[in-house]
C-alpha cells in the first residue's frame, strides 16, 4: 500500500510594508474661493470641465498649477487657475510625514447653478 502524498506546505507569512499616501486637499470650503464665471462665457453659454494639475509643498503652499485638460474655453480655464491660486491646502503625506505632492482637481462649469 502506498502512503498518501504529503499535503503542500503553506508559505510562511511575510508582512508587506505599505506606504500610506494621503493626497493634498483643501483645508475647508472657505479656504478656496469659488471661481467667478467670466461674463463673456456666461453670455456665450460656454460650459465644460477644467482639470488642473497642482503641486502642493509640505507646508501646504501651492508650488505650481497648470491645465491638465482644458474645458475648451480659455477664459474658463484661466478663471479656474486664478481661483485655485487663492486656495489654502493641507499638504499630502506619506506615512504621516508631509511631502510635496501632485494632485489633480476638476472644476465643472455649468449654467444650471
């Protein structure tokens, strides 16, 4: 009689170390002025979504910002960037330590508001 084969051994548990990344964010609603809809854009019924890529320093200051995806209308994009430059941010962090990080923010331009 043949002996049953030995069951496969379970691999030993090896902990994986995970970095916890938290992206930058606005401190609160009042810390960021809502962009003013440009009058010519309202008149022309221009709408769209402006996506802005931003770099936030470890102290929460905005280092730089630029258009990642245009709304299709320069005035809307410029208004979104101008407003973002007035914002105050909580810096991003890695494992609880503030770090300079890049984030993307979108502003939806809609006439329904």
